[in-house]
C-alpha cells in the first residue's frame, strides 16, 4: 500500500508541475475510507487526454482504449491506474452512452457520478478530501444515495443494478427509489449479466435478488424467477418456491467453490425454476414431476439470453437437471450400502468438476426445507470421495470406436456408440479392466451376438 500511495503522490506531483490538477476519485477513495481492499484506482484531471498520455508515458506502459471518453490507463507492474479528464455528460433517452464534453471543474465532474459514496475525491499530496455531496457521511451511515435526483437512473439505467450491487457488496442500506424499472431494457444483456454476476458473488446474494424483484427490475431480467412467487410446495416445504429458492441461494454463499462460485450460485438460485409448469395437485398433495428436466431447459434458455458463456450454461443446466438424483439414490441402498457403479455413473453424468457442486446444491436444498435426508447426503459425499480417487471421468472402454468397426465390420453409427458404452459400463462395474483389450473384444462379440439373437427373435 505504501508503494501504491507513493506512486499516486508522484503522479499528482508530475501533473501539478505541468500545470494540471489530479485527484483520486470514486470507488478507490470510497474503499480507502471504508478500509476495504481495492485493486482499481481511478483518478480525474483537468488535463486533456493527449496531455495525460504524454505525462503517463514517463512512468510506464500506457493504454488508450478509453481515450474517446477521456480515459488513459497506466500499467505499472501489477498496478493499473485509469486517469480521466474532467467531463460533463449528456444522455439521450434511448441510449446509456453519453455525449461527452471536457470540463475544467472537479465539482462538476463529481456531480455527474451515480452515487454520493462514489462522488468523493482526494488530493494525494495533501490528503484533502473533496466531498460536495456528503458521500463520507453516507459511508458512515452505510446508505446508498444518488447524486441529485432519480434522473440519474433515467440517464443510465444500469445504475439501478449498480445500486443493488453496491448495497450487497458494501452491506449498505438501499436508500433509493426506482420508478422506471422498464428502462433497464435499453441496457445490453452483457452489462446486465455482469452486474447480476457481481450481485450473486456477494455474501448478500439473496438480498440482492430479492431487491431486484421488489424494485420490478427482475421482471425485465429473469421474469421466470418472479413466477415462482406463491407456488406452494409439498409437505416437506415451509415456504413457496420463490422464498425457498432464495433460502437455498443464501446458504450457497456460505460455501466456497473458488472459481466455480458463480456456476454454483446460479444453479442454487435457478434449481426450482421449472416448478410453475410442472405443478399438479391430487389427493396426495402437491407434486412437481419432471421439474428438474423442465428447469434445466429453462435455465439454459435464461442463461443464453443473458449471454453467459457456454461452460457456465452447460454446467448450471446440468446441475439443475440432476439436483434430484442424489436424493433418489437413497432408494438404491441395499443392506446399508450403495453399489459403487451407481456412484461412479452419477459422477460421470455431471462430471468430476461439477460433482461436489451438485452435492452441495442438494445439501443447501435439503437444509432449506423439512427434507430429512441431510445425513444421507453426508454419507453419499463420502462415497463420492472414494470414487473420485479412481478419476471416473477417465474410465472408458479399452477399445475405441474405430477398433470396434474394424474388428467387427460395423459401419459408423449409433450401434458403435452403444457397444462402446456397454464396455465402458463394464469397466465402471469392475467387470472389465480398463487396460484389458482382449476381454473387451470378447465382451463386444458377446454383446453383438446377443443383439442379433434378440433381433432375430423379433
């Protein structure tokens, strides 16, 4: 931190020597006041972009991707600093991208910003805080408040999502009114996805999702989730599908899956998204037959709509699809045990990189209801641990499709895959060694002959 502050002082001094002012601004100042670690440094200056570029070239690598909007970046080792010329912004009603005019006033520059807690500047040489909108007081009170009026949201509707995100990240109160949530429709799906992801990755993810629903924003982001309201569930549930899903999401924030946290939390949030279409009631109560399969398709559609990457979409939809399977496996217990091949097949279905996400999703689901199977899930997790030692994803037929076709004179098609799958299952069952090619050919021949006999009998 000392090296960082020294660099900022050197930059400020250099700008001053050239006749310009330079201040740290925005989130960097806010987080420093809060005592929150930050890696993004934003600064503002009355120097024009070309002047800023000339000064920064004396310090390190310079990038000019944001020069159109007055931003010049400096990369110095692992440190990145972005310096933006004071500016005024004029917004149209149909576009969040402003018309930019360069300015000379720090106060005017701070006035264009979204929230008071982000409209604070600091002179790094003197330590002077410039706070025309009482942002420091709002930090102390822990509230999110717009600069000026709610026109800030009409200018740039993305700020509505940013307000929710800051409330979640900083654990602040949400002291803003959102009057026109439909304006979010002019924001690109990619930007909405990014803000939604940041909300889900906070410790207050369920609060954030609830707030998006309360403000009406979710009606234009994931209306399928809002449809879970008032969907009453069976006897094992004490809340409707909406509240239950928020509980599951809340519990997911207590579990760390490192770089797969977003996938895990998306799956926890959307795991029951298929319930509205599958709900039926009879004398035995409420049922949601096949909601996991319907939910997987809906989750895939939702995530693609929000422009999530393919790995995220595939993994989340897979977790939603199989979130009921581990619980059903309790039926497979015989004499207090479950056959190893059953666990191995489950791991292969969801993949080694997803299996523990699935286990934890089911545990969060169970702990958010009256389902009594939590102890069973602990047992099942231990069985998964044992199977994982054998790297289930690597288990496959000792002979490949080309070898099967060549040996038995079979043309390419589904039957080749059927034979290979049969041999792979024998490996999973422990009836065929993964290196035993001779026996694999023999087993394949038996399978082919049996199939011919069956077809002949028909």
